[in-house]
């Protein structure tokens, strides 16, 4: 079935594989793949359809929008695993197209297609958030399905990693909050990243106001230079030791005492 489109609209077609009997693809074998193509060239739409039909052993739903506005309209009503985005569309061209898309859909998996085999343009697109960059002149039947599959799998892996980090961060925050001692986490520049509940109580501070501020906000002015020197010395040779070992700790409460 040929994918068709007309200005400002979209068409959807289910693509059945041309061949059978290959091993199932990981993570995709149990469900349909939904791909949105945003490109104003009907020839490219046909080429993309044939590429999916020849290379994937499963059903693919390919939705074709011939302009950015039509693409956004479709994205508002349906979820897609990935978007194939042409950089040159009626409303915009070049990296502006990618920027406009990602400003509206920053979490989508976007594979950029362009008629220019330009390494600088490719690098710029990837740095802006594209999952892959494909030159239309180099499109082969197996290229698009492989790019989509790899891009979606990388995206899912990153999501899992980020979720794991969030869970670990929540666990660590809870662990630190349950501590009887004051605990302050800060980076090498001295910016506060976290203060536990005990620190909030003892110092009488607002957690949201101190996070992101300099550590000096918790140290009396007359001791800030000394503390900075101690921090620099520790960072040059960090080791596990009791905080303030061999010295006296000074703190500044929220009320100035």
C-alpha cells in the first residue's frame, strides 16, 4: 500500500513485511512500531515505506505528514516510537526545523533526514538532540529501520538509567534525611547540592533557598577564607575521615547567630 499525502495533512498505512522467518527483533517483537514521517516529498515517503517493508519482520504503522504543522497536529493525538524529520519543510529549513520541533517535543526520538551529506550539519543536529542523522542520497532499504530501532532502544535505555538514578537519589536523600547529624552535600565549586532535615532544623534555614547557593552562606564571614583553604586541601587529597577532624567547625544559622 502506497503512502500518500497532500499539503497540510497526514496519511496512515500499516506496512506488512515482505519476508518472514527471521528472528524477532529485540524489544519490538511483541508490538507494532509507530513511526511519524514529516517530509513534503512523496517520493521519500514511498522510499521510507519500502525500506520498512523489506527490513522489519513485523507490522509498522507509518504516518506521513507533509509539513511541521501537520506533524504537530498528529503528535497531539497519537503516540509514536520515533519521528523521521526532514530538515527542509515549507515552514522552515535547516537546523531551525529541528529546533522548532524539539522546542515543542523535547522528549521525542527524532531521526533527522537531509539532502546534504554534511558532517558539520550532522554533528550540529546530534548536539541539538537528534538521535541520528541520515543523508537522503545514502538511504538504503535496511538503513531507516536499523536507525529507528537503535535510536528507540538507546532512548529507552537512557530513560531506564535516568529512572534508576532518580530512585537512587531518592533513596540517598531519604537515608541522609534520617541521619541525626547535619549533612551538607556540595560540589567542587562550593555550590550546595543537598542539605538534610537535621541541617534545616539546626541552622534554621529554608532548604529550597540554600540549595544552589554557595557553601559560604552557612559559614561566618570571619571563617570563610579558612574554610575555603581547608576545602581546597581536602579536594587535592580526598579520603574518608570524620568531618572537622583536628579542627573546630563553625556555622552560621539562618538568623545570623
